[in-house]
């Protein structure tokens, strides 16, 4: 596994974490679907946008 494989694995792990956090957020289902779609369609950019502007998990 080269550097590209390692970076891909890191992005995948971060996206899984983002999707899990989106599921636990206290927002409407429609917003959750849109955020999850963004993270799935644009893995790296979607994660960065979610990290700064997305719904945060309930505490």
C-alpha cells in the first residue's frame, strides 16, 4: 500500500466519523440526508465543509 492508499484510508475513516456524527446530530432528517450525500459525493471537500459548517452531534 503506497502513500495514495494510506491517504485514501485516512479520508475514508474521516468520512465514516463524519457520517456517524451527522447521524447523532439533533437536526431534521432532510438536513442529515443532505450532509451525508455531500460527504459521500465529495469525500474530502465534503468532510472539510461539514467540519466547519455542518451539524454537530448532540452532547
